[in-house]
């Protein structure tokens, strides 16, 4: 028995790694997320498919339940795949699932995926670093677990570029906090449904981006690299 924690990439099924495809073809069971493009599941053949997706305000399964399903399925199957949007270890809670498997003595392997934090901006020509413009990058969650005793995100980041994942619902709150430390006119780019046919690109500033019509899933890129992208877009 082996569990594979697999990154499905940012959305476009062609961005799935070859290693992920090969494991999916051999899988007995696949647990997959809301953000996993379902075309990717075609590689799984006759495997048992279990949807355990989570999105804002709608948790189909709690994390503890997902951990237990992984454990239970691993004990009666040769190969179980846990398929996650993006990369399992970039706000994918893959670390928690890994530790749950470790505690039960269940063998596991990690197959990284293209994280949306980098893959989505770069596919539209928005570099997250750029010589003379940005030499550092911070990737941050825009939505912390409300049950935490203390919120960890303080928003006083020093990096040249900030990428916010899962931040649409609290965009106004988050940008308000960022403006305590950054110029309100700092350029911002929001990418909805990145790498998918329905992708939308919205630009603005820290001051006004929250007034735009933006729907999840989307990520937010903040910093002067957005100006580099605008030059590309005008060509």
C-alpha cells in the first residue's frame, strides 16, 4: 500500500506532470479536490473516485475526515492518490495528510505540482520576479482559519512581490491592511480561473482593486511586476 500526495497544477490539465499521470493510471482510489480540473481524472481509468473538495463556505469533508478516508483506503488498496489543486504543500494541507499517514505507518510519496502562485501569473506573461524590479516574493493565504486562537498573517511584508491565494472574499480587508505599509497606488493584478478557458484578468491598485467585479477562484499579484505585465499586454 502506498498513498501518493499529488499536485494537479493550477487548472489547465496539460500542466499536470508526467509522473502524476503515470500514478493516476495505476491508482485504485483517487481522492480529489474542488480545484482539480476533472479532465485530469480521465487518467484514472476505473479507479474509485471520491470527491473531498473544499471551497469558501462549503466544506464537503472536514480535514480530519479526509485524513481518515486516506488511511482507511490505503489499508485495503495497493495505490491511493490524493489529488490536490496546485501543489500539495502550498496551502494544500498536504503536510497534515502526510503526518496522519506517518502516524499510521502508511508509506507515502509526494508528487509536486505547478503551484498557481507562480504558474498562473507566468502563463499570462506576469513575472513574479524581474531584474531591477523585484528580487523577492511572498506567497500568503488571504483566508486564515477563523478558529485559530491567533491570526498569523500580519501583512507587513517586505518582499517586492506579494501573491495572495484564496483572498477574494477578504480582498478589501487584506488590501486595507497592506496599505498601512505600502503606497495605495501600488499596482495589483487579479487573475480569475487562471490557465482555464474562462480566465479573466483584472488590474487596479491597492486602493481600488476591491471595487472591481471579481469572483473566486482567483489570485492576487501585488507589486511593480504588474507594470512589467502591462507593458507586455500593450504590445
